[in-house]
């Protein structure tokens, strides 16, 4: 058995279809031909060179490795990991079918494999850093180093909690028929976010995360009230603009620092707390993200409530970092860096 990395579009635009259809797709444009009859990877490279005459030799080699893996090397019983581009989460599934070509499905969906999604929306922070590094490649490839498959399967048996300790990031092993390492760039920005996330979770667990959110709101110009570290009846923070915090609108904030997605009752509790303190707006911060029952309410509550997941919190942290309280910055020492931008080319 093997563990494979799959992608659902540069911006996660196909992610919902992957999950809803219980399939993985090879979303390559202009490649509507049955790949099961292609005899070898060199033959495939020739087909790609003919199909994409303007593509460089390196890009043809890169794409042939991914396409060959999807159409020929994946097998039923193998597992796949699908890192979400829409939320700080990873989906894990099991391949249940052979490669299928369906000409009626159109370019983007004609190459298919049936997948049983074992678990969706597993928080990225549940995975060790070296696994996240391997999941960070912007390609379809097999993940083999550091017993990755065995460790992910062990996590499944342990409620998706980390099993064992790994600290050194490693590159997924690449075989001749796979993608060459230099042709498989890592998403360095996401890897940096993962490191920041793990530091936040370690430094600001429990009520400490409400303190971090309060510092961000202060940096945005709010005056805040932080509730004591005890049962808060849906209120962790109160905030308002203006001198001494007497401006409008008033903001009621609930912060959930656990690593599990929150459900609809938590949102309802916040809305009730808003009414109790006459707050016009609410902010629900959930480190572990939100279940579908909450996400479905986002449009209905748009003019009253905002939802911040882990990505949103880190985005606000980075945007306002220079204006945060000095104690917060001392606990979260960060610095900006410049690096060469790696283009995630369209397939």
C-alpha cells in the first residue's frame, strides 16, 4: 500500500467536487484522452509535448510524473491526502477504484479515481511538521519518507492525533517514474504558516488565545474587555471603537482554542450573548475550524457575525504584528523574509 498527495486546483476550486463526488480527478486541461492505453512514461511525455507545444522540457517532465502516478501507479487500497486550500485542514481518503476515463465528463473531470473519504477537515496542526512538509509539495506524488503512510494510518486509529515525534522536515522520496525533486517545489508560505500555527497553539492554549485575539483587536483600534479565565457564557472578549470604547458598533467575541471544529450550538451561544450585552456584531474564532452546520449559516449571519478560523487569525496576526502588545510579540517572535516566488503553474 502507498500514501499519495493529490491536489484539487491551485486555489482549491475543485475541492468540494472531490469530496461530494467521492472521487479524485486529474484536472488537466486539453488532455481528454484515455491514459490507460499509454504504454510507458516516455510515450506519455511525447503526448504531452504534442499537446502542449509551448511547455518547457522541465514542465513536461514534471507533469508526466504526476499524470503517470495518477493513471498507472495508484492502486485500490492506497491512501490519499488532500490538503485544503480553503481552510487549515487536510482530508484523507482511500482509493477504491482503478483509473477511469470518462470522455463525457469534459477536460477537467474525465480522468477519475473513486475515493472513500475516511476523514475530512482534520486540522493541519494535528500532523507533525515533517508530514506537513511532505504534504506541502504543489504536485501529485507519493509520500514515503519517515514512515509517512504508517504514521497517517496510526493517526486514523488514534482519533487523528499525532502518534510519535518527528522534528526534522524531509522531502518525499522521488523515484525515476515520479517527479524529480527539483521539479516539485514546496509551498514555503504554507510551511511557514504551519510553524507559526504550532507556536501559537503551544504558547496560547486555552484562555491565552482569547488574550491573543484581544491584542489583535487593540491593534485594530478597539478598546477591549477580556473575561476572566472561567466559564464565560459565550463571552471571551468585548470590544468597541472610540475613546474609552464607548463607540459603535459593539463587538462580542467567543474564542474556541481546541483543535476540533465547532458546531452550530457554539454559534447560537454567541448570538445569544450578543443580545445579552447589546452588542451589534459578533466574532467567533475557532482554532479547529467550523463544521458544515456553522459554515452554512455564514451568509445568513453576514451582517452580524464574522467567523475566523486558524488561517484568518494568523492573517490578522501578521497584518497587525508591528502594532501588537510588546509582551505578545515577545512570546511570538516573528520576522519578515524575502524569498523567490514559485509560480504554481496551471495544469
